[in-house]
């Protein structure tokens, strides 16, 4: 089962991590990203998109 990890800075300035394991939700995020960013994620590279760090684990 794939896992999408999002690291972001919350309102209080503290780094937070969100682990997304719902396949439908992962697919929705992938449709929002640029094709180049999706290719990076699919190869397992950490990708920064709009100030958030994303990582896709197979």
C-alpha cells in the first residue's frame, strides 16, 4: 500500500508531518501536482511543492 508523507510548517511555526495512506486521497493529490513533480515523487525523491515537503513510499 503506498504512503504519501507531507511535512509542513503549521500555524504555530512547528514542523508537522501528515501520513496519507488512503489510495483515493493520494490519487487526488497526484492530480493536483505538476507532471514533473509527480515523476519525482514516483521515483521516491523528496519533492518540495508550495513550501511543503512530499515523499511517496511504495
